[in-house]
C-alpha cells in the first residue's frame, strides 16, 4: 500500500519542480537516483541544524575586529565604554548579516547549481580576516572597511576565474589519491579538530582539555578549568553531564537509529540533544544561570528576530590605492580558492554527483559563480568570505542529492550546540575514501597521507591541499626526471603499482566555450550514450554508487564512452 509520503514524493517528482531538480521518477535525463522530495527537505533541515552555530560564532569573531567603530587610543579601547557599546552594536548587526548571507548563498546554490551544499561565512577565513588583517579592535594592517573591499573584489575575480573554468580545472587536474585524501581529511576535520565542532570543546568536549598537548581528554565541569583558560581541564576529566548526553543521545543513539535505517536518524539525534539541553535548571542545560548563560539565553529567545544593518551594512571602503589591501586580497584568493573548491568537490563527490568522464561534478561552473557572487554580496553586508560548509555532509548522509536540500537550509536560516555526535558520525562516513587511496605505491601514498593529516592539524583545508600537491610534485617529480635522463634505466621499484595521473577530457576550456566553438563536450557524449540505453531501463549513471567514487572497472567503462 502506497502511503501518503510516497504519494507526495511521486506528485512532486512528476511536476516542474521534480524535473528541474532531477528528482527520481521525474523522467528527465540523468535524474538523481534515490532523490525524493521529502528526503531533500529532511536533509536540508539536518544541514541547517549542523551549521546554525555559525550565526553566533561568526558574529563573535568578526566583531572582535571592532568593525567600523573608531578607537583613538591605539590600545584596543578595551576599557572604553563608548567604543565597547559600538562593538556590541556591530555584533548584533553581524548576527543578522550572518543569517542573511547564509540564507541567500545556500538558497541560490541550491536553486542555480542544484547541489545539496549549504554556504555561510567560513571558519578560519573569518579568523584570518579579523585577527591577521584588521586586527583585534582595528589594530591590524588595514581597516575593517578596506578588508571588506578586498573581499568584495575577491568575489568578482573568482567569478572571472569560474567563468573561464580555471577553478574547476585546478581540482580536476589533481591526482586522484590527493582528491580522495582531501575528502578523508575533511572527515577528520569535522569529526575531531575544529574547535567548535565534533569532539572539540563546543561539540562533545571529549578532546582538547589538556594545556600540555592540547588534545588530551576534556569533559570537565567549569569549576575544574585551568585558571583563566576555559575548556582546559585541571582535573576530573569526563565528568561533565553534557559530554555524556552528547555521547549517548547525539552519538550512540543516532548510530543505533542509522543501523536500523530509521529515516532522519541524524536529525533526530541533533534535536533530541537540543531539546534536552534547553531547560535551564538541569545539569545538562546550555543556558546555565551565569552571565554567559543569560546572554546565550537572550540570544536564543531572539534567534529569529532580524534587524536592519545599522553599522556594518555601509562600512565598505574601496581604498584600492592602499597596497596592503592588495596583500589581503591575494591572501584571501589563494586560501579561499583551494578551500572552497576542495570542499565543493568533496561534498559533490560524497553525494555521488561526480561525472565519471570529466571527473568534474554537475553544475560546477554555476556553483563556483554563485559562490563568487555571494562572497561579494557578503562583503557589502559586512562579513568575511562565504564558503561551502563541510557540515553539508550531514544532510548528504540523510539522503540529500539535489538543490532542494540547500534551499531548505537557506530557508531555515530565516527562522546547535547539539551537533557534536552527528559530526563525528559523518566524519567517520567520509573516511571511506581512505580505502580507495593507492597505498601500494609510496609516491601516491605519502602525499595522500600528508594531505590527510595536514587538513585537520593545520585547521585549514587549503593548507592540506597545498602540502599534498607540493609533496606529490617533489616525491614524484625527481624520479620522473631521473627516468627521463636515464632513458628509463633508473626506475623506482614497484613503479608498476603507481597511479596514472589522468588528464580529464575537456582540459581547461569550460563547456560553454566548447559549445560556442561547435565541439561536442564529454558531457554531451555521455548524455548521448545514456539516451541510447534508456530503453534497457538501467543506464550507467543509474548504476553509479550513491556515495564515494567509481570503482576502477566502472571508471574504465565510462571512459570508454569516448
């Protein structure tokens, strides 16, 4: 018997919405197998629940710059009540800014690029913006307004690079072992190291409580913190009731629900922990009766209260005559291009959307152009660069495969702390890439391992990618030179097990330029092949795995299309 949910899914799939987003059952070419309307909605809410923390965290970090508030003493004006009142206004503005740009960027990415990826101002980039570029309370190299101008121009440069296909080409040209390592490294990143997530202090708080090694056991109560050091435990580790709530309800219960294939398992775990932590008189409350708890509770009660941008919305200063603005711009460019590009590619691959011929993902040009546009719009609203969020993996794990997931995330931002267990689970799922890395040849294995560990340990996806690429070029470049000089007489042992560095079809020229030149793109060739198989009821794309990359045999089969 068909239940009401199946009827709703079938009705939507057979509508314009279903055909536009390629839902299963829509009958369009290359429909996304397993995608269903209600599943996409649930996945979008899961992604939102996992990344909603960024609203307060980003506002806190960016407001440390002082925004456009003017400090005349040169010492940060920490004791200046007038200045601090201005900074408090900046913080409130940035709450609105963060929610608004996260809503706009996530919604547009889903609508335009049809990808299940949420977007918001990126962690790491916002800290670099605040503490390295503007400085604490404006004591850095350039002003807050000039830094926004650098971000604004960065977005339009990204737009130009995306239209030309350069950003897509950079990832497609990477050796596959490094691509796989980036995905697995992101799994480590979201599960363990990020300060605000996973096992860290604002997640489960299992790790990060030791001042000597920074990765010892945590989980102590506030009265056992080291003097002046929040979240560093002096003694009595793993005694915090909230830690055990996250472990058992957000972690173990969620895993058990997933084992029995309960729909919405991750979302159920997140919201159970949230609801249990709301009441203030309990030992696991997120809002204790302290000054900090009162502030959090006041924010919680007003989380859907939007206000006009009184200060940060008109703070941008287009002073491109200042050379330091260009220094900031170049730095943002190389960090953000690798960070966002690598994250988008990994999320698309995790959702099973990578094209087996071009090694690109569906809608990549539109996705990168949307990201670039939202970076510039975010600058006009007073925040650091917008980026794809790795927490999108939680929604993808719930079955999100289309832009409806991201659009739901965007809508939800117009309307937390409970995501630690969910992110650990998703991080473990993304680690599946490790088994596909070529561990049989040291020239592939070592650069992949360096990428894998550098992403979490450097707190930065871009730095991990850079380390992996440079180590790959050095480790494999020297033997290649020796082979050429010796005319293949000096060859590393076990070289036959090395992974071939494949240059995907299409090169750097984007599909739209190829179409203008009258050439058949690899994507078009694949579509013609699929059309020829439609009568069989099962195409190659339908046989593609839901997550992860293709097996070697599948990959070779698809490359044989051309």
